[in-house]
């Protein structure tokens, strides 16, 4: 049985969840609103087993249904940005994971404002504290930001500088951040490219198993 928070998160973010077998193109007003970082996400989709829900702006539903009808994901996904009216954006597809029991790894980071001196630019996009590891001199080594999609689901993003990789920092940070998200009553999620084996190992070690789910959509570069 799925965690109730996950079901509420997907229903809120997509506009419909669950759905029966097949591909369901649904409308959601959220696709016309800025996402967690203030930038648009005009198409968001999730596949679980034989069921897929693809959420698009209301005025684009019929065009997208025509695009996807009878075709596999790989054929129509590259054309999705134009179909939702944002050809300047890009498409993405990755492994979708979630966690209810983070691995019992020791905490390693501290929560700091995202724009604290020394943090990399990608962490500056976040609107609340980020979880960071610094060395003895205060230099940034690794960090996690939380994408607060809605009241039920928060997605974790992690990055480590090349010189600090292989120390287990990322997995400890992800597990630590997941515990915080759960303590706040949300479900932590994690998305990575299928070919990113290092990110997959981090997710598995932190307590985010691969259940065969996929996340895809249209987003800024």
C-alpha cells in the first residue's frame, strides 16, 4: 500500500492520482503557475507500473493527447515542450523514488541559508535553509536542497564537489534531509537520470529504493 502522503502529493502535483492502466493526459492549473523555484513546469508526468499520468495546462490537453496517442514515450517526449507552448524549454526523464524509512546513517551537515557565502549557485535557487557540509576551513563540500512542491511531497537534490566524492557525504546528507522532511509530515522524493549510476547508489544507500517508477516532463534548462 502506498504511503498516503505520496498519494496526496501526486494527486496535488499532477491533478489526478491514481489512474488506471494506460496514459492519462490531465489538466492542472498548477502547470500555469511558477514551481518551487519560481520557474515554469508546464508538463509533469509520473509512470507507475502500467499507468501514466501526464499533467499539462488546461488549454493544451487536446493537443498533447493528439501527440501521445498510440505512441511510446520515447517517440513523443522530445516534442512535448512545443506541444505545451514552451519550445524554449527542455524535456527530462528520470527514475522516481520515495522514502518512508531513511537509512540510519549519522548526520553530517548543518542547515544554513542557501546564499551563505561559499555555497554553489545551484543552491541559491532554494527558498529555505539547505543542508551543507563544509571542511575545517569553511569551504563547501556537499549539500542538499529541498524542492517544496506542495504540502505533501518534497524532493531532495544533492551535489558534491569532485574532490569530496567517495566519502559517503551525499548519502548521509540525503538520509538526514529525508528525516527532516518526514518529521515535518511530508514524503521525501528523489529523482535522477537513469544513467546516473552514482546518484542511484546514493539514493539506494540513503533508503530510496528503485520501485520501477519514472518521472518526466518539461522544465527549464
